């Protein structure tokens, strides 16, 4: 059972709180790390799978094969899953799914974004305390791991304390308080007095949040802790900008932090788009430098890593993973959907109609705009006086598969893609291979050959 006393905590941050950043925070000295907010209905359409190559547990979206949540043994006793929900029954279903993979569950009652509010989540729960209490009680009474929640303050300390006392009555083990109201933003001063008032009047640990504006070095964390009278401090933007804020020994140079982060991103096969987003938030104004602009043009993980002299490390690791069978995302087929969906008649007839097929997938991050399969195929067709290929794409739920027709022959990949464009590119790869315009080694290099 984890403790919430005297802890330094990585706060839940959208798109930032993925596995590489959580592991980096722990490496630098954080005691607990929160996931980004994960929405209940998205979690409920996922399945738990053991990733034997990465040594991770992956929760895979069964509509498109993407990763909803990835975790590993290193963080098992220190990771708190923050859940976005407005329904006690759904919240419990998710919590039961992950109960053995995380240290605790946190309910987000502090997000002021429109998406959350319209869905009855985030700060909307502060305006519906009975529902908030029901969600927390349901979890507390049915889970073997701690339950907490994160809120914002009201305009007065009395109203804030009244809500907190109600939530505490559910049996939660701790509560995080962001010291701004639902309408205030980072440019507004944090109300440390209201956090302190609550901390002095409740019996469970209170975690202070919202002080990043004043926290520039490790020692400032303890000044914020003292101002708020809290047992622990949760950091968001200060950690997002330089995760080494958790180091007792002091801040590390930005380049060192980025290199440490990129190694973890490569090791855990993090998506290039998410990796790029996190590095952008570390660089901030440095994106305007020549190197920053070069970074912004990067499309693949290897290109990003090359800027920090990790290109070879990335290439070797990705090659190793691809040989072991990693393809960038899990394969999902229509018959795996719940409830099961039948494949389209067109796809069922592929074998009898003699359509040439291979199991290849299209991983966008491994191609630039000039070497896309469709671009290569269309250029070759034009140069050799052939009519351009046509594409017939079938869709089942959020899965796509394309039959490409070229020079009277049909080609397709047996890999179902997550969108129409990717499905067309996959079919083009099959056609290129059978025309002799690409080789098996080239397909392996871009991670397209599926086992």
C-alpha cells in the first residue's frame, strides 16, 4: 500500500504523462507518478495484453490497435492511474481491469477543459458532489488499492473545505488540490492560503498542486510545501519543462534531460508524435533556434534522436524490435471486436478471386512525404505509361482494408489499418513488392513485414 506522506509527485498531464516521462521522473527522484487522464469509455474498449518484447503490459484499443495505456514493472508500485469519468459503474469496471497493474486510482475532478465538462467529468463533478461521492465510495468499497481524487478550489476556503470533507467521507486515502478555481489559468496566482486551510482541517494527506510558476529549482518545491501546509507536492509544468526538477542534486542541462527522455522513448517504442510533443514542451522557446527548427521538421523517432546524437541507438533498437516482431501497434481484426463483427463480403472473397495479398502494415513514422508507397507507385506508373491504380477500401467499425487494382491485377494487405489512408498505403506496398520495386529487406527496414 503506497503512502502519500512527504512525496514528490509527477502530476497527470495530457500527452506528457506517458510511460517514458513517468519513468524519467522516477529516475530523477519522483516518489509517485500519475498517468495522463484516461477516459473510462476508451479504457473499456481496450484489452490487456502482455508485451513480451518490451516487457510491458499494454491496454490495446480494440477499434484500431493503438495503445491506451502502457506500463511496466519499474513503476508498478508507484504509478497512479488518473481516470476521467462521470459514472460509478464504468469507473469500477476500469479500476477492476487495472487493479493489479497500478498502485492506486485517482478520479479527475479538477480538469476545466470543455471536453471534460460537457461529459460531466473533471470540474463538472465539483458541481455535482453527490455523484462525485458515489464514484469514490463505489471504488473505495470494491478495490484492494488506494483511491484518491484531484480537485480545484472554490472562491472561498469554507466552500472548498465543505466539498473536501464530503469527499473524504468516502474513505479516500488522499486528495490533491490545485490552488486555482475552475476559471483561473496558469497566469493567475495560486491560492496557497486556501490549500493550507483545507490541509489544516482534514485528516487525510493533502497534496498541493499549481505552484510551478514559482518553482524553478528543487528547493522551491519545499517552499511551496511549507506555504500550503501540505504533506506532499505534485508538479506539472515545472516537471514538463525540466523533469530533473525532482533531483536533490539540482537541475540538469536541457540537452541531458532530452537525451535521457529519448532513450526511454526508444526503449519503450513510444510513438514519434507523442515523443515530439514532449520534447517540444522541454524546448519551449528554443524551438525558434536553428536546431529547434530542424527538430520541428522531424517526422520519425530516428530523425528526432539524430539531433541529439542518438540516431544510431534508435536505429539499432528499432531494428532489434522489428526482428522480434514489434510493428508499431497491435493487430486487431474485425472478428476480435466486441461484439464480433463479420468481415465484409469483398474481403471474404479475396482468396477465391485470386487477389495477391501479403501481411504488411504501413507505419507512417517510418516514411517521409517523398517515399510514401502510393507516391512511389504512381510515379513509376506515370513514367512507364501505365494508368494509375484504383483503390477500393472496405471499413468495419474503425478498421480499414484496401484492394488496389493495377494493370488488371488486384493487391491487398491482410493487415487491417486504423484509417483509409493507411490501408491504401499498405495495399500499395504489396503492389510495389510484387512489381519488384521494393524488396523484403526494404519492407523489414520500415517495419512493414508482419509475422
